[in-house]
């Protein structure tokens, strides 16, 4: 036990405890840290001295000259004069005074020690309370940081799930956009084919240039293809607008997720900080800086609104994809059915034209055969007329010779009568033969004209068959299939 007034020689062997994690209120600590000396590690090696020692050591006593104004000491405090005699000693205090002084010092020392012990107990309790309060406050802060990290992780997971769903939906919608573009491009071919078929059929000749069922179906096909193209273009514009909405929602999600990742990294780092961690420093006045822009309610509502906006965009995108799929199927089916109708009309018209051509060829062959036979008959009639003319010449020559008989020999005998009858009969026959010849020649002209009509009609039918069968149907064989129209390839 060290005596009062002596400096303590004990040194601190243990490191100084860490500062409290939570500082008390400013009003309670204002008096304690106003004149506080900053902490220095080398102060551990300095001996402890009482406060009175520092106060005494701080004084610099000086001697002043004795002047007349100095009042001097009171009579009771005058130091007695010590005689120079060897045995002359003056008594300063009595023994009772000495014992009383010792008892007073003992009591004062005991009182001081008691007060010091009580102060140490109070200090120990205060330090313990400070440590407990700091530990409790730091624990609550750590707990709040942990809850904050958990909240950020929850919203991060929700954002990641929604972002993945939005990416998949956007990719599906982009595939649908490509299918729409291919389907719209594939309708250009059938439209040009139907238009060229109409133009080619304008090159038909004569009676075959009719407004038949094929032409009506081709006009209907052009109208249907044009209507399908308009609907596909409108749907493509809607898909492009929806893609923009999806991209905007995705950008908001990605931005919010990036902010959440940065916030999660910072809060995780703060959550893992301890009193023994590296990189902790004083940042004076940082508690007075309020850089916050939201509260937990608005913070959660912001992410929830982003997720809700993305879900709404995804729902609209899925609905648009379904309607687009239905539109592709409907337009493809509508165009394909009309294409089949046009092909059926072409097939029926080609068959009808081919039958007409076959009949024309049959009639033309019969007409040519009849012309040949009639020409043969005309030649026979002409030969018969020539023979009859010779026979008429013989009969008329006989009659002319018999007119030269003399006198009574000019007898109207049976020979004369028969020759006259023969001449009349031959003339009548010649008239009939000439009439038959003229009728045959007229009929031959009619047959020749009919032959020409049939031959021209046959050329017309051949031209119509070439246009319908070779040009039109040849182009329509390259019509894209339903799979190509739907955009699957």
C-alpha cells in the first residue's frame, strides 16, 4: 500500500479498452470532453500523479525583496528564535498536539481513501454502464444493418427474378417481331404473283377475254393479301412499341438492381465492421450530414413500383404475343384458303378450256374431212357437167345436121322427137347440176369459213391455256407454304 502523497509506480499493462460504440447524449458529455486531452499511446508509460502534484508542480515560486509594506507574520506564526546556546532549545508543539495532528491526518487519509474508493466504484460502474450501453447500441445498429442487408437481398432476389422474366419475355417478343417481319415480307411474293396473273390474263384474245371466276378470285385474293399486309404492319408497329416499353422497364430494373447491389455491398461492409477492423477513422461532423433522399417506405415502394411496372409490361407483352400468334395463324389460313380457291378456279377454267379445245379440234377435223369430201363431190359434179355438155353437144349436133335434110325428108320422126327430148333432158340436168355445183361451192365456202373460225378459236384456246396453265400456274407453284407465311423458317 502506497502512502498518501507518494506517486504511484504502477503502469498500465493492458491495452486501453476500445471507445464506446454509441456516444451518450451531447448534453451529458459536454462537460466531460470539453478539456479532454487527445489520446496518446505513450501516456501508458508515464507514472500516475495526483492532481495536487500537478498543481504544485505548475507553480513557479519567486523571491520578492522585503519591503516596508510587508506586514510581517502574526505573533502566533513567528518562528522562535533559536539561541546559539548549545542547550537552548525551544519547544514548538506539545505531544497532544502531535498526537492530535496524527489522528487528524489519519482521519483525513481515511476519509480521502473512502472517497477515492467510492469514486473508483462509481467510475467502475460508470465504465461498465458505458461499455454495456455502447455494446447494446452497437448491437442494435448491427442488427438494423443486418435487417437492412436482408431487406436489400430480398428485393435483389425479386428484381433478379423479374429481370430474368422480363429478359425472356423480351426475347420471345423479339422472336415474334422477326416472324412478323418475315411474314410481312413473304406476303409480297403472293401479292406480286396475283397481280402478274391478272396482267397476264389481260393478254387473252377474242372471246376468251372474259370476266370469269378466276379473275374474280384473283381480285379477291389481292384484296385479302392487301388487308393481311395492313394488319400485319399494324401489329408490327404495336410490337415495336411494346418492345420499347419492355426495354424501358428492363433498364429501370437493371438500374435499380445495380443500386441495390452497390447498397448491399456498402451495408454488408458496414455490417461486418468491428472495433478491431482496419480502416476505421474519425469523420468529424459526419453525423450532422443528412444525404438521405428516401425513407424505408418510399424506398420499398420505389422498387415495388418498378417490379409492378415490369410485370404490367410483361403481361401486355404476353397478351400481344398471343394476339400476334393468332393474327399470323388467321392471316396465313385466310391467304391459303383464298390461294386454294384461286387454284381451284384456275384448274376448273383450264379443264373447261382444254375440253373446249378438244371439241374444237374434233369439229375442225370433221370440218376438214367434210371439206375434202365436198371438194371431191364438186369435182365429180364438174366432171358430170362436162360429160353432159358433151352429150348435149352430140344431141344438138344431130339436130343441127338433121335440119339440113332436103324437102320432105324433114320429117318429124321418132328420132327427131327423141333428140329434142334428149336435148331438153340434158339441159334440165345441166341446170340441176349447175345448181348443185353452186350449192356445193357455197357450202364449201361456209365450211372453209367455219374451218377458219375453228382454227382461230383453237389458237385462242391454246393461248388461254398457255397463259393459265404455263404462266399463271407456273408462277403460283412458287407460292410460299403456310409454314413460311407463319414465319417459322
